[in-house]
C-alpha cells in the first residue's frame, strides 16, 4: 500500500489560495484540514485529508 502524499503548508496554501495567517485563524477555529505537526514544528497535510476538506467545503457552500 503506497504511503499517503504529505503536502507542505506552502503547497497547501497555494492550492487553496489562502494566506498563512488566514489558515492559522481557520485552524484556531477548528475549520482547517486535518494536519500533522512534525517534531521541528512544520505542518504536513495529507492529500486525502485536503481532498476531504475540499469536499466538505463544497457541501457547505
């Protein structure tokens, strides 16, 4: 089974066309895609979690 693709935060921000500050505000409200925090503090978001988040946003629209 292939490992899930993990995206770096700048890649995600570019794809969803959002600033880092807006992403962190959404994260504080519990509205951001599911993410993992690495020991060095960097954030990774799996492709599957980002796609699921997109689908949820489209349903809410």
